């Protein structure tokens, strides 16, 4: 039913934006896990705040890339 409410081009754009957001989020998570020092002074709350900020940025970039 939801497919009939959206035009094919809009579905494609939203799908591409979702894929770009997911890939950016996974890359950010891999980067964080690879480069986080074991003895860093940042708590997981600070890391999650930084991760959330990056995820919002990835969402904006993904939406701009698909032209919405």
C-alpha cells in the first residue's frame, strides 16, 4: 500500500538516501572502533553524542546527494 502512495522516482531517491546513510553510519562506526584509544578519557555518552552528530551530518549529505 505504501508503494502506491509514492512515485517510483521518489521511492528510488529515498532508497538511495537510506543506503547512503547506512553506509556512512557503518563507516563512521568502523572508524570510531578502529581509532578509539583504549585509555581515552571520553565516556561512551560522549562517543554516542559525537556519533549522533555524525549520523545527522550523513543524513543531510545523503539527502543532498539524491537531490531531495
